[in-house]
C-alpha cells in the first residue's frame, strides 16, 4: 500500500471574544499548502499571517491529506 500526498492545509485559530459562559470564541482562517512544505516554514507563514490580524493568535494547526493506494 502507498500513500499519495494530496493538498495540505494551514489553519489559524484566532481569539474572537468570549461566549456568554466566558469561554473563548475562536475564528478559523484556512489556507491550502503544499503537503511537502517543511513544518518550520508552515509555522513561520502562520506566524506572519497572524501578525497581520487584529485578533490574537490562539493556535496554528497543520493537516495533510493522503490518498491510500493499493
């Protein structure tokens, strides 16, 4: 079995106020990335994009999708 890399994604979760119960409300920005991009490069791009936002950064998430071939 082989795993063929498909598109990856970078998600930035930004703090967007609080709920009525006091929990943090999050806003998500999503971007397509190359699946072979280096983790540090993806992190640095996420930090750079987050610095352009007015809301504080909560977390950076990277995910990759693969097609499984038999």
